[in-house]
């Protein structure tokens, strides 16, 4: 992974969008560190939209409707969840500047959340940035079992239905590997990104009340818009 000098100058949402279009993104060392760094991994994580792996158990959970899915409903709650401490990790890289920047992108319509609610409470979710036909996943969290996984399944269905071609995960974790995420070279990612930026996609195309069975069917379908490294 390569990083560029820390950023102490003012970053606007427009600057951040230009950075994403170039294949770089900001991170902080910790929530208490106000400095930001431009990151450009040599190996980039992606989740091919037409090759998502889904376990039978998770499919049953999605089908059961145990979670109510909401989109762009509680950005502050999602980013609070992503920044909260978890077993084995005291804090995250989400500092005050990250919060402010992505809140501004959310207000402008470039940042989105997919949220899993249970019994009237936010149980998990994720957020990321939409640019062209690319979605840049930033972070996800679960307050109870499977909440973020169900949110991810619904995200992939939404991206496929809306005509997206690239789901960037930045890095690959064991959690993402179980869904079919893979690493590609920086050069391959740049090519995929350039192709994704040429068109438009609609994050809101999928109805909010899309039935769970239809979501699973959509995720399992081979899609012409799914990104390929061939």
C-alpha cells in the first residue's frame, strides 16, 4: 500500500470526488488523529457484482425478513456505528474530518447508506460513495449477528439493479473474501474505474420495499454490468 503525505489543508467534497475518480481515498491513523492521508493501494479490493458468494444460512436470514432495510435514512447512526469500538478493536480511522467530509457528500447525494434495522433500532449497516457507475465502499458495522452482511447483500442487489459496474472494497478482509471479494492490481483497478466513470448509474432505482426473495434472485443472477478483470 502506498500513501501520500498527510493532508492538513482544507479538503472540499469536490476535491474528495476528484480523488476518488483518480483511484485514491483518504484515511486517518486513528479517530483521535486529525491528519488525513491519501491512500492508493498497490493491490485493490473489489467485489465482482456478478460473482457474489452467499451462504445458505445467510440467504435464509435475508429471506426471513428479520431486518428492515432502510436506505439513506440515518447517516449519523451508520457512521457512529462504523466508528465505534468493537471486540479486538478500540477505535477506527474515522476521525472528525472524515465525519464532516462524508456528511457533506451525503447532503450532496454522493454518499449513501444501506441500513439494517431490527425492532426499531439500527442493527448494522454500511456507507460509501457513488460516482458514475462505481460505488466505493467505506465501512460497515454490526450491532447484532448478520446485520452488516444482510446490508451488503441488499447493497449488491441495489447496485446491480441500478446499473453499477464496480464495487470497490479498498482492501480485502476475511469477511469480504467469504463473499467473493478479490484483489486486483492497481493498473487493473484503474482500468475498471475508468470504464465505470464513463456511464451513469441510479442508486435509487431499486424500490425500498423490494421483496427479500427478489433481492436474492437479483444477487444470484449473472449480470452484464458485473465488473470483470478479463
